[in-house]
């Protein structure tokens, strides 16, 4: 692990965006349940309170969908680092407006701007990390991102609980202001992180690419830089022969053409797990769930704060036991079935003990909400961000992630609107929607998900019939700088050429 020290430092810095995402997304659950916020924003006699609460949540999701869709343009035109900086800056703008809000309208505007910024962050960070991580460590390093997302939810939960002891407007203004510090730190530190070498290669900035690679992998030998540099350059050149991507419109056409529609569809469905598994609904509307079990006020806020630790626990298990050890396919379908079991038990408990009159039943309900959170983090918190970048070639990676996250944002919008009404109308029966969804997802992933564990980004393209470079087993020892025998795999045919040797991971 010594040779990964600088790389880990860079990944930690990039992953601070996960802390920003976790705090900004998680804080709204605490704020909405604060009595001070409710009294200020919804004074006695206010009509359509449920609709206004839904608007606050769903407009953040709408902003997220917009931000995700435009992120591909920024990622490809400005690069990974600048896009990360710009999106982080606008999270601060959105948080400032929320903190200073004098009514629901300004809260909604602030949530929308922050949502756009978070929508840009969500695809940017996985693309950035995947492009600098070695194949053998990609899922584990992405786990740092997942860990900081979970850490953000922990911070949000305890910030909300601590602020509940204040009085008046401080209870919610201080909580919303706490979205700013992590973003400010990230804005400063990202200036010291090198750009993605793969993006630089796309721009034919090969000297900059080599310089960034030497910063990121400072402990590697010269052979590594020669071989991995040529592999990246050659694969991108192979892809450039057929690429048509010049604008966002061209990218959308290419993503959904007959050659790429399968990889795009699978990436979209992978990212849908965060929505249709019920994870977002549980996170954003915990106060409703706990109220249905008889817990309200500060007790509900304390449970919310404790709940957030389950994400940390689950992500640690993922990093230690699952990441880069389990196949991606197994992780996804086993995870879906595990969530299905947890949701089924939670639905049964809500059915029989949902009136809050049985303390043991209520405690069991809270326990299964906690177990659900740990299982989600263990199987999906970082895996959902690891797989989609592996599915796309370099010139479509940013656009592909932006489209996948856009559809996730669209799902967030309608779920944010429907969930409070559904819990009020059909209560425990609403869980059956998520149970059916995760069972169908488990079948889909078992049948259609392609295995990418331990494969370099240059090699995964071959799973979808793209032309790829690959390592020759007979020339491992023979390397003269930029003069080792190369093989280019084109369909079922291979031709030997000169001037490159492919291999990124050692």
C-alpha cells in the first residue's frame, strides 16, 4: 500500500465531494423536522404544507437532474478538476441562500441551485476517481467516496440533533449553514490535485498526461509509465477513429445508438438502485417513518443521527470484505435480495406495530431501518459509482455518467413528490413497491450485468465489442521505450504492430 499513499491522498481530496453531497442531502431531513423551521416557514393557517415540503425536497432533486445532464459537457470541455471546483462553488451559493432564506420561496431557490451543483458533483467524482485508480484498487478507492458520503450523512444527522437544542431560527439556519465548511475546504484542496491523465490524453496533451501520471503514481518505476501511458494513448486513438462526439447532442446520439444502447441502459439501471430500492425515500422521510412507529421530536432526531452511523459501518464492511474481492455482478444481485428481505421484515413490523402503541414493535421497526441502511451501504454505496464509469469509453465516460445520473435525478423528483402522500395514504403497503423493485433488479443484474472487476478502463471496452489494446503474454520482459510489440484486438482478429505495450495496472 506504500506506493498508493499519494494516490490515496488525491482520492481523499476528490472524495471530500462525497462529504459535501452527504451533508447537503442529509441535512434537509433534520431541518424539515425542526420545530423552529416549521414555525417560521409554515405559520399557523398555512395551506398545502405537505405540498410545500414536497417542493423543497423535489426541487433539490430537479436541480440535481439538471446538474447531472449538463455535467457531461463540463467534464469533457473543462476537465475533471475544473468541473469539480465549479460545482463545489455553487453548492456554497445554494447553501448561503438557504441559510439566509426569509420564506419557503428562497429555500426552494437555494435547494435548486445546490441541487444543480450536487447533480454536477455526483458524476464528476466517480469519473475522476475511476480514471486515476488502478484496476486492482478501483472499487476500494471508490469506497473512500462512499465512506465520505456516509460520513456526510453522519454529520448532517448530528448537526440536526445538536441544533434542535437551540431556540428560534438558530435551530435551522445554523444547520443549513453547516453545508458550507466542507465545500470551502474542497475548493481549496482541489487546486493541488492533478488532472485526470486520461482526459489530458483525449486532448492530446501528452506531456501534461505524463507529468500528472508521475505525480499520481510517484512510487512506480519507469516501465510502468511507459507501458501504461502508451496503453491509454493507443486506446483513446482507437476510439477516436469512430467517435462522433462533438457536442452534448452528438454525445446523446452516440450513447443511444445501436452500438451503445445496451451499455447506456445498464448504467442507467445500475444508478436507479439508489432510488427504486427505497434508499432515498427512507433517508429523506425518516421523520415520517419514525412518527409512524411512535417517535417524534428530539427523540426522532436522535434516532436519525444514530441511523447515519449505519452507513459508515456498512461502507467499512464493503471496503474490507467486498470491494475488489467480490465480482461486481454478485455484489449487485446479492445486495438487491438482501434489501428485499430487510424491507419485507420492515413492512411486516409496520403492518402490525405501526400504531406506536407497542414499544418492542416500534424498537424492532427502527432496528430494521438501521439494518436496511447498513446493507445498502455495504453493497451499493460505492458500487453504484464504480460500475458505470467502467462501462463507457473515454470520450463518452463523462456524458454517460451525466445521463445516468440525470435519470436518477428524474426518479428522485417523482419519488420525492409521491413518497409523503404514499406513506400517508397506504402506509406500510408502500414498502411493497420497493420490495418488488429490488427483486426485479436482482434478476436483471444476474442476467445482464457484465463483469468488470480487476479490468482496466481500456480493457472493459472489449466487453461491448469495441476495439481494444491488451497485454501480450510473450513480451513482458521485452520493452524498449515505445518500441515493444503491440497487439490490437479488433473483434475476433488480432494484428501485431510496433510502438506500444498495453498494461495500466501492475
